[in-house]
C-alpha cells in the first residue's frame, strides 16, 4: 500500500524533484534563524494565512485572535474568542476556527463576527477544502469529523487521538497527527468526503531524549509537497514519499512548538507558534495556501 500511495503522489505533483533526497539544506538559509514577531501572550496556537500573506493566530487562555500584517505589526482581530484553537482560511476568505469554549466550529468574517459551521462538538484543529467542506479533529472523542458543504456533519475516522490535520493541496489526501504515535496517518479522501486507505505514511518521527512519544501537533506543506510537523523534538520535515528529511530546531528549546504556517508577501517565511510567543524565519521554499495553487478538487 505504501509504495502505491507514494507512486500516486509522484504522478500528482510532478514536476517536483523526483523523489530524490530532500534535505534541510533545500529549506534553510544559512545565517537566517528565528526572529520574534510577537510576545507577551499566554499560549499561542493555530497560525493561519490569508490570501495576502497576513498571518492570524490565537492566544487561547486570553480568548483572542491576533493578526500579523506584512509589516510585522500585531493587532487584535477578535476579542472573546471562546478559546478558539485551530484556524484556517477558506477559499471564501473567511477564517475558520475551532471555538473550544462554546463547542462550535465557526467561520469568522472580516468584522470578527462569525457563522456557525457545526455545534455541540469538541474540536481542536481543522482543514477547509476548496469546496467549503471541513474536517476537524476531536481528541476527547478520539475521532475525526467531516462537515459537508451543505452543513451535514458525520464521523469519518475514529479509534485514535487525532490532533493536527491538513490536506494535500490537490485535496486527495488527509494527514492527521496523534501525539502518541511515532508516525503520521494518511487517508484517501473520497468523493463523498469519507476517508479510506488509512496508512502510517510519514515515518518515523524523531523522539526527544528521554521521551517515548513525539508530541506531534500542527502541520503545514510547501509548494513542493514537503510536509512540516510541529513536534516535541522540533519541526520535522518529510519529503513527498513520507521520508524524514531533517528536523528544524525549535525557536526556544524549553517551549513547545504548537503549530506552523507559511506566510509573508511571497509565502516564504515559516511562522511558528511557540509557548507565549510567535516566531518566523525566512526559508528557501514557499508554501502558498491551497486556494492560490489552482487546484480543482
């Protein structure tokens, strides 16, 4: 099964570098490290990027969503966010979020008001598809939910403790993290939104010294289908065939990296939410949002 999925990836994302080694030297720029974008928060999470490259993130304990503009200025976007956790922009320009405090998944408008996408649910992280469908993780319920474009929700995967979630830019595969597992799970996305062909595709995850679980959390992808996942060991980068290419050191060794996203005018800055701060670093690849990549699904 693994080689079949890998071969399908190669067919779908050509002409990226044909499954050769993709080390961190293709990603990191010598002399460029992490820089602080914002600090003084309590716990940052859920970075998301809009069509212009502005990055939004949550400060969960303080019940706020913040915006980082292209000039690096940090402002408040939403007050009283009900401990919103995961965020992601949709192709419709709305900012989708997991409002853990009132058990809703919502879509924020530009004025900070929101539409409810699903209610009476526990949610942690989410991904928005090009057609407006949403997948979100429910760690307490040990399941992944799907909300159709018409608003009908149902469970599409269970039996593990899902955390971070992302879809490949063409919308053919869903990737889910479980912080207890030494791998990342992939599922094929079917036409009706259901998930099939569950596989431990990205592996092995590196473990920090003295720990027996990776603590994998949020994820992002660049334009060449490299996948980046926030873990206790750092930001681990995998090539499109699921092989580990290296680990980027955390901005602060004693703070957890919860999530990552590409942002900036050219989407070539890697932003990381880490403890009570937000960091970024300039990198070689870009990671445009899926709705700017011309995908059809």
